[in-house]
C-alpha cells in the first residue's frame, strides 16, 4: 500500500520507482524536487533512504548529517537527534557527531523564525514500512493495535508552537543542560518507530525507560473505577513521558498509544543511571518536570477519576 506522501503524479512516480528498485531514477526525481524546496525535511530523509537502498551509504549519511545540523541550528532538538540516530545506523564509524550536535542544540533556546519551513510537513516519511523495502535508516517496532479510547472531556493540548516546533523549548529533557550533558543524553538514547495504533507502554506495567516524541501524535489514556479507558492527553513533538516510572519506580500511570506513525526517542533506566553519575543535573531537570506534571490538572483529573 503506498503512503499518502506519494499522492500526486510526481510523488506516485517516485514510489513506483522505489518499488521497481529503479533507485537512480528515483534519486534523480527527488533531487529535482529538492531544487525547488531545499529545506523540505521529508524529501531529504527520503533521498537518504533511497541512496542507502542503492548502496550509497556514504552519500546517504552525508545528507542526514547536514539535515541534523540544520534542524539543531533552527532549534528542533528532538528532530535533530532522531536524524542523527538514523545517520549513525548507516555509518557508525563517524566520530564527534554527538558533541557537535549537542553544541548546536545547547546554543538554541527555541525554534527561530527561520525554522518555520520545517513545520507542517505532515507525518514522518515512513517509506520503508509501506513499500516492501526494509529500511536501512530506521528502527521499527511492532505494537498491539488498540481501539480508540473515550475522551475525558476536553483533552488538553499544547500550544501550536510547542506541539509542532519541537525545539529545546518543547523538550525539558534538554532545557538548561550544558553541551556535555546534552551529548551524554544523546549517546544514551535510541530511536524507535511505530505504526499507528500501537501500544508503547501499558498502564500498571513496570517502567524502565522514558520516551520523547520526535514526530507524530500519541494518546494517553487511563482506566477509571469501572475499568473503562478514557483519553486524558495528547502528546506531540517535544513531549516526553515515562519519567514517573523511571524516577519513582512506580508502575506506568497511563497507557500510551500512537495515533499516527510515530518516531520516539527512548532513554532506558540503565542509560539514565549511567548519565546521572557524571551529570547529576539531568536527574534534577527530570525531577522538576515530574513535580510540575504531578500537580497539573490532567494528573489531578486522573487521580479524581480513579477515586470515583
């Protein structure tokens, strides 16, 4: 099944070329599109994907390397880290990338006006998932498909600038950290990809990692006193979850599912413990965020609902 991204004459032709493994022609067409829209993130990721399929891993890694720098420079921290992880999967031998990216992220406090072209480009280009080709630059994870939860009144949403910007402003995980601390966190993170309708974490289960949303939309829902699942929050780019379990040892407080194709950064408890030994402020940042989150109206609604 072709992705929506390939709708239209040019896009459909590119998709067909990839299916037929005519990678040189596909690269030619994508490159022509990039001449008209050089800052299009999805086109650049797609170009790297096809180059990798064609065996041009060095060129593909170069494309992703430049894209990660551009995203970090414009303040899109989580997107930049996700692209970096794809690039490192292609070429693990490249050194100093974590530090360089961390320095760029650390120099930014929020997405700038120049970053606007990155916004509103839709879901990530999950090309390999629907075109019958194993992705050389992505990590896919399965997940059980779940029915949509009921809504608990008005589901809180983030301001548009945070929901779609995804820079350091929208990611407390990086806010206020030094480049050295950011680099340590980047090294401890791995990238996961999920299709829509997958369960990422389940309410009541032990938790040993936290997640940051880099692309796509997730939903959080909990069971009330009668066992009915109610949606209490939507999570978009820059949001992270799982910190309650990883900091307190308590079971997962909610079930998180994917509403769209999603890419998530995962930081395990083992990696976090290792980071904290040399960078204790990372734990302080997470603790402060957890304290604010525990007192939010959403969490209060969850507690009240479970008592009812």
